[in-house]
């Protein structure tokens, strides 16, 4: 009798259904992606279209094409490349409203592959994992009724607006790879910080190595505040300029800061088409040092 009861409970019991659900929610061949679109609910499901180019990813919104933050794109796609179920949440027809998976509340993603096929995914409301290990994303593959919770922040990322997808970094590379930094200021001040073997020089004077190390760490992590696409600096010469050259042969990076009527505007050759706002109180003195600062 006990054996029969066990057989019935495991075959038709409440837990038997959970064991029958697949472990793999979706498998997305990210190398075969040509483009994908996000339709965030917060943007009334307007399209953010991401295109793969030879130089990375771009994002288009309202006809304007911008450089996309490659790290963020890879984070989203990496979470979906082999999305494994943390748990089976339930069925879409029963849980759609509770987990923001209805047509009006869900964030929709459309992934286009080289073979012409598409995969569509709905992202619902994210939530913290029960064990405190991070966030869970709620996912429904369009055309299926099952809803799964997957570890990661894909739900949050799919609901971001355009600004969140555009890079605000001003510099790239590692401090150890920087060979030379040239400064040019509008008050006719110019000098060069350059590595000679294991020693840093300011023009021809030996620099304080600890100050140089801190400065290089600061500029490689430098970011702007937000975007200033509508601010007009056409024809204005930069007030602060920096050119960074690298020992590994990568192209130099230039950063220019220009004073406008409503604040400072910064541009970088990492993203030639963008203008961003620059913090005059914190970032300006941190990135654009005077020559005496580097002397012992």
C-alpha cells in the first residue's frame, strides 16, 4: 500500500509537475545575432534598436543613432545565452498581471539571427533571490505558457531608457598601458607627462610616482554625468584638452572640455558623435591637473 501511494504521489503529485519542466529556459546564439530590439514599458514600448557593427553595437531611437555601451549589451545577451531556470514560477495565463507580463506592462525583446529567424522574450518584474545571492529576472518566451525566474538583472536592463544604454566613459585602457599624456589649456598652458622606462617625467623633470599612479587610475575610470546633445559648442575652441597615448599600439584617446553658457561640455574620441555634461567641481580638477601637481 505504501509503495503504491509513493508511486501515485511522485507521478501525479504536486511536485511531479515541477520536475518535468526544463532546466534551460532559452538558448540564444549571441554570435549569430545581427540585431535586437527592446520595447520598454516605461517608454510606452517605443523601439530601441541595437545593431551589430564592426566597431561594436549601436542603438537607434527616434531615428537618431548612438554608440551603445558594449559592456551593458554583453551583460544582457550573456544572461540570455544559456538562461537556466532558477525556478519554475507558473503559467503566463495565471501570473501575467502579478509579474508585469501583460502586453501593457511587459518589456518585450526581439532577437534577430543571421538565418532570418527571430526569438521573442517578455521580461516581467524582477525580484531579489530568496537566498540573497542577487536579483532574479522573470522571463516568458513568447509562444510558450511557462514563466521562469532566472538569475540576473535582465528584467531591469530591459526596462532601461536610451540614456542608460549610451556609454558615458571618457577614457579606455589600463594605467599600465599608458605611455604619454599631453595637456593643453586655453590659458596657453601645455605640458607632457611621459613614461621613461619605469620613471614618469613632467616635461623633463622627474614626477612624483605616487601622484602619477593615482592620476592614471582616476582618468581610466572617468565618466561624464549625462548627455548634452542640444548644447551648441560649434566653433568654440576647447578650454581643456587631454591626449592619452598607449604603449600597446592602440589609437590615442582625446578628451576635450568646452565652457558653454549652461555648464561644461565634454567630448571624447571614444564616442565622436556625443556631447556630455562635465562636473566642474569634482571631475575637472581630478582629470586636468596643473604641471606643479606632479612635481615632488
